[in-house]
């Protein structure tokens, strides 16, 4: 079956501001995010891609645009089912404020029982994302053959939930997974089982260094309610 390259969008203005963006319109890449996106074509230069599938949200579309510019004719397919989690009433709020909400402890410790007020549950989020991957795997293989590789640009919590499914992990364990902005995660699907080939690969180990300010770390990793 197809090989999937999951691309988390580049660092966004919501990441740097410590805001839970969700589906809030107008959330763009910040300066560093644009640089990350600009580097994406070179990072994927040796990979023949059959297609790019992307969340319809602006920060994801901006992330894949340099790749599309570098490869004229590469098919692009928007996919609502891999859009960010619907955080409902939490959308647009500061993560520092949300950290005191009782629900945040559930999101971190028991996400399979977490549902956002006015939004969706984390179970529903994972179910739709995994279903989208399965559907696109079949479509890509049918159109391009079993050795085809395609890219899918999405969001932190979405990618983590897809990885958890591929590893056979319960959703309650998915907070142990970390994917940084513009990182690449590769899953090779076969008839019997998926194989996790890469996880959160940025080619840069700078994020392992201690941070001087907590806000810096939040800017690097933040962007979803499941961010550590």
C-alpha cells in the first residue's frame, strides 16, 4: 500500500502567541514558519510524490505552497477530515488560560473521554483523521500503484492521533507523542500492519536544548490542546 508523509504545518502566529487556534480563520505562518515551508522542497527533493493532501486551513496551505511551486503539476487535494480538531468554545483562547480549566487535565490524561464545549470529542477527531488516511491510501494506491508516496499536511493533534493508530496505541497514550512544526512523520502502510518509519523528523536537534523561557517552548511545540 501507499507510504504517507505527514507534514505538520510550519510555525504559526497562534503558536508564537500561545493561542489555541482550531478553525479560527486568518491564522498564518509566522516568519519562522515561512522559512520552514520554504525549506520543505529541498527536504523532500529525493522523494517522488504522487500527490499532496492538505487541511484546508491557511497555515497548512501556506506550508505546502513552496512545494507545489517547486513541482508544477503536482496534484493538490484539500481534505476537511484532516483539518484541526474542532475546539469549539476554546478556539482562539490563550493556552495559559485554558491550562486552569478542569477539562485540560482530562485532555492531557484521559483524552478518549475529552469533548470540547461546542466542539468535538478527541475520539471523533481521531476517527475522522484515520478514516481519511485509509481512504487516501486506497485512492493513491489505485491511481499510482502500491509503491506510491504522498504527502499530507495537517496539525499536531491530528498527526499524533494518526501515529497512535498506526502503532496500535490507545488514544489515551497519544500525548506521549511529539511532532514539532514542519516536522515529517512517515508511515508505510501494508496489507497486515503499518510501519512507523520516521517520527517528527526536522533534521534539527536544537529543540532538545533547554529553553530559557517557557514561552519559547510553547511557541515551538504548541498549537493544539494536546501539546505537551
